[in-house]
C-alpha cells in the first residue's frame, strides 16, 4: 500500500499548504498508543492528534508532530484516521445499528475508502465573507478547536467557534467586539461559512432495515480503529522478550509484520520441541 496520501485540504505550515502525508509502517509503538488506556484520559481530539503524530512520518517535507496534527482541519483529520484504519484493520468496517423504527439490530458493512470525500474550497484554508458591510476573514475548524470545545463542554459552541475562527473584520483585530455585536442570524451565517471552508468526509450511510424495510441514516465513527486488544500486544512483547531477550523499546520498534514473523518462528520452534 502506498505510504503517501493526498489530503483533501492540506496543512498550512510556515505559510505554505502541504498536501501530501506519508504514513510510517505500523509498529508496536503506534499500536501501543492506539490501544493505550491513556486514550480514556486524553479527550478524543487530543488522542486523535497523538495517534496521527505517531502514525504519520511527515506532511510535505516537514516532520509530523502533535502540534501539526492539532492544526489540521477536521476534514483532513477524519480523512487521515480513515486511511490509518485501512492500514491498521482493513478497508471494511462493520456496524451493528439498532433500527430506529422496529429496534432490531442489524449488520451493515462499509468500506472506508468509499466514503465520499469533498475537497476543500478554493479559498482554503481561509475565506472572506461580507456581513453588515464588513469584510470578515474566517479560517477552517481544526483539531485544536475541537479539543477546546471538548475540554469546555459548557461553552456556547457557535460563539466559541466564531471567537476562534474569525481572524479579522475589515482587516482588523481583535474581533471580540465585532462578534459580540452580531445577532443570532449573523452568527449562524458565519458559522455555516466556517464549516464550508475545510474539506469534508461524509460519514452518514443510508441503510434499509432488513426486518421492517425502513430506510434510515446511520452515522459512522470515522475515528474508530477496530476492537484492539492491548493484552494481545502485551503478550506478544512478553513472548519476544522472553525468547530473544530484546528490550521492550526494540520490540515496539518492529513493524507488526516483523513481530508476527518472529512469533511464528517461536511457535514452530515450540512445536518441534513439544
Ligand atoms: Zn426495522
């Protein structure tokens, strides 16, 4: 599988948009992070940044980091997590939604690679709109914005997004006075303009219940990377350390394929001596 993917938006780094991301091979180190109980303590957006920083080697020619992952727009982050999912557990995802009409659970499968991706607008990563005879510069929503909202659940979402994503009004800052003077309709208009700047992946499926035939929408969780068992990884590290006397760090630096090659060799060896 090609290590390089083209982002539907792109990362603004040092004033330039970088549109290509290079994945690392999946090592135990990345798997440890994916399966780590720490993801329960980090909020979801912070965990996504940590996983992307570990799984991706570089964006353009620039080394990937948590800071860069935080600044990626939401659409790019969803796209990259789906790409990581393809590499980690495969293209196909299975969901078991409960029918909204009859309540029966049923199975639905979807391919991550077939979810419709909408590229960013031409103005990306910012846009100019006119409102109340003022020219307002907006930027797309990124991972850091999601993190802020996640950590401040009581915040007024639209107002918060405007305070973070309105860059200038008539070329000037600060913008808080301008935002405070907007009515609800203007706020909603700007919020919807902000939502349209970045790329988007449609994570909604239209499915028919096999029991009652009612057609309904099912939401896919694009950040879901499969049912991963931390204990499996711990067992594998333990077995390799026991037989080869390698350190934990050395074992975690192996790709999953190399790790499994050695585990198969150990199994064969054990079978010979059984
Ligand atoms: Zn039904």
